[in-house]
C-alpha cells in the first residue's frame, strides 16, 4: 500500500497544476472577450467591401477579372489559418483533418495541392507530413495587423496571376459560439459570381479613375486580403474560446483527481493508525 | 436639402457613417467633390483628407489610401490602414516566402497523405480518450 508521504506529494503536484490551468482559463476568458471585439470591429469593412464587389459584379464592366475566370484546375492552393499556441483542444486538428480530406479529394481528380500557412501549429504540422508550402506567416499575436498578411496573400495571388495555381481555398475555424467552432474550407478563387435577378441587370457601368483593370486589380486584392484577415481574427476568437473550454475541463479533471487522492490518503492514514493501535494493544497484552 | 449616405471604414474599424450634403476626397487623379445623385464612380484614393459636409457642419478624416465607390445615393470609402506601395508589398511577399523556406528546410515537397491521416487520427483518438475518461468519473 502507498504511504502517506507519497500520496501527499502527488496531491500537492496536482494542486499546483490545477492552479496553472485555472489561471490559463481566466486568461483565455479575458482574451476571448478582446478577440471577439476585434472580430466585430473588422466586420464593417468586410461587409462594405462585399457590397462594393457585388455592385461591381452588377455593373457591365468592360474588363472581366481573372479572379472570376474558371480555368481547368491543375493545382490548388490552401490558405490554412491555425493558432500559434496549443492547449486548445481539437481546434487545429479538426481543421487539418478537413484540409487533408479536401486535398486528398482533389488529388484523386489529378489536382495538385500546395499550401500557404498562417500560425505556428499549421507550419509544424505540414513540416512533419510534407507538402509544398509557398508561404508562412506566424506569431501574429492576439491582435493581428492586416498588414502582416499582405505578403502571404500576395504570394498566393501572384501564383494565380502567373497560372501556377488555378484555385485557392481558405481554411479556417468559424466562430459559432463559445462552445462550438466550425472548421470551414471555402473556395476563394475563382470568386463565386453573385446571384442576381434579371430586373437589376440594367446597362450601366462605373466611371473608372484611372483604368478599370488597375482599379479592379487593387480592389479585388483588397477583398481577398480582407477575407483572409477576417478569417484570422475569427480563428483567434475560436482559439481563445476553445482554450478556455479545454482549460476549464483540465481544471475540473484535476479537482476530481484531487478528491480521489484525498480519499486514498485518508484510507492510508487510517490504516496506519489502526495498525499502530493493534500493535500497541498486542504489545500491552504480551507484557 | 438632399443628402447622400456616407460610410468610411478601415479594415480594423468603422470610422464614420452618416449623411452628407457634400463629400470631398483626394482621388489618385485629383480632388473630388461628390454631391447627392452623383453618377456611379470607382476610384483609388491617395493619402489625404476626406471631408464630409452636412449643412454647415464639416468633419474631416485622414485617409492614407484606399478606394472610393460612389452610387447615386451612397458613398463608400474603403480606407487602408497603412500606406501601400508595390515595392513594400513585394518585400512582404519575399518575407513570407523566406519564412516558409526557413521553417520547412530539408523536408519532402510531396504531401504524405497516409502519414498525415495517421497523425490526425492519433491526435483525435487521444482527445476522445480524454473525453471518455472524463465521462466515466
């Protein structure tokens, strides 16, 4: 039977782990609020740029943009948004599973895959399993700057412009609520043309200053960038929510373990006392 | 007096939304003045002030570049958070590529599907076990 000292030591060690996990839970809870605010602050821009893009789709533009062009796909690029830190349950793993499934599906149709990775977890994962990686952006922090993603997006868009890739997918976690995060793989390029009814199809076009090509290039690039940025900040909110839940579970588990060990400790202590008593009684009757 | 709706947003926040009788902005080809009922226009913005006039009131915002869309009843300003230049974008792109090369030095360029699925399956199994253990208690 275990001795009391050992059990006491174990309880102390679990208690200190529990302190850490409960502190992490509280940190995640406060960060979650902030990341959710950031997510909401970013929304107006993505909504407005979406409005503008849908207006443009309605205008009978003189210049059809390559982002709308459906090519026979030979190669696809996955932009994978992951977290920089672990301890957030199955958040990243569930996303990678979807990415790998989609990539395997494309592989069967003879479409190659390549990857642009955001977050340390994604780069670590693809480092161990292989795969052609075009660009990496990591350690963006809790409040990522939209400018930190320009480089990565540009690499992908340039590849598309040169005809090296024909499709792009954006893979990230969508924030449903604190308890639920939904991994999504969405097609980014070619952009899905907006659905619109016949009545709105009047003949009009913008005045473009300067050239339509230059403007649309810039604007659609911003649009893609804004989608990627929105995915990153949403993923951040997901990370903190998942971390909070994971740490809460860990804290609860530690509590259960401590309870069990305390029961064991009391058993052991009582057994020792009983034994000692019976020894004394035995000794006294022998005298 | 007729007014036009104006929205000014940047990627990290909503800057201004309201009504205006006149909007002035610095386009890439020069100063613009937009009154209600303006014909549809799409233009790039140069760094400069965007002024929103509503009657006698006027508000000004600095915009470091971006885009301006005009519909007859609506003006949308999509402001960039920082000044953008092709050379800077190029530098950022090279940085992202270099990080990729450094991070993933000397590894296989073909994705090992079997290995990837195995690794993910293992991770999922581990998570499931933890959940099961927890339910038992």
